[in-house]
C-alpha cells in the first residue's frame, strides 16, 4: 500500500498521523466506509458500502496522489483514530468516520493543520474538488477557513457539487 504524509501534524488536540497500513486502523476505516452518513456526504447518494478491498484500494490511490493521514483525537489520556484526510494539489477529502466526533470542531482543526502544511510546502492554493450541494456542514467549514466557491457542476451521477479554493498568500 502507498505511503502516508511525510510528517506528523498536531495542535495537541488533533493530530494527523502519517498513514501506515495498520490492520487495526484499516478495520476501523472499513466500518466508517459502511456508515450511510459517511458515504452520503463523501461519495454521494446511493453509494454502496465499501468492503476492505475497496478501502485498501482507495488508500493506495490517495497515498499515491498526496499526503494521506489518519486523524487522531486526544481524549481521556490517549490518542483515538477517528478519521482520515488527504492533502493533495487538487483535492483534500476529510472524513470524520467516528460518529461521536462529528460536529465537534475536529474538521476545523484538521483543515487548519492542512492549510499550515500547504503554506509550509509553498503551495499557491488549496482545492476542495467536490463538496456536494447537500453537504452544508462541509460548505460552511471551508467557507469559515477562507475558501470560496470557484466552480459549480454536476457529477456523472447527476449530483450537484461545488469546488472550493483557498489562495495561499505569503504573510
């Protein structure tokens, strides 16, 4: 399987741990990608649950095209894996797979770490390629961090989406 990010990113509450092909983490991820809410907002309506093979192929692809991380949260004296994220030049999917951690500000912390990382890498911009029109929480998340809609379209399954972009300027 592919490689993860090159360094650990952390704000002491959330850390982005470089992807490793760890069986326990993959097992958790398989459960996330069988959750109807995760599938609906990340892949669109009527998406079939992912089996282990599909999850592993997805991670291979993401690791080959960007920096793939596990999202860990510090709670009760230890780190818990709660999702995954990829930082790449043309997309940055963030999945909070563990339901109890959704709407708790984790995505905002993750996005702040990714913006900081992209700036450190000297990237001119960040792009969130497909945010589905029904995914209001993600639209608000990206807008709060300064992203703006640069494109609206309809995917091959007829689902409306928006592309968000953040121009990264030297400060």
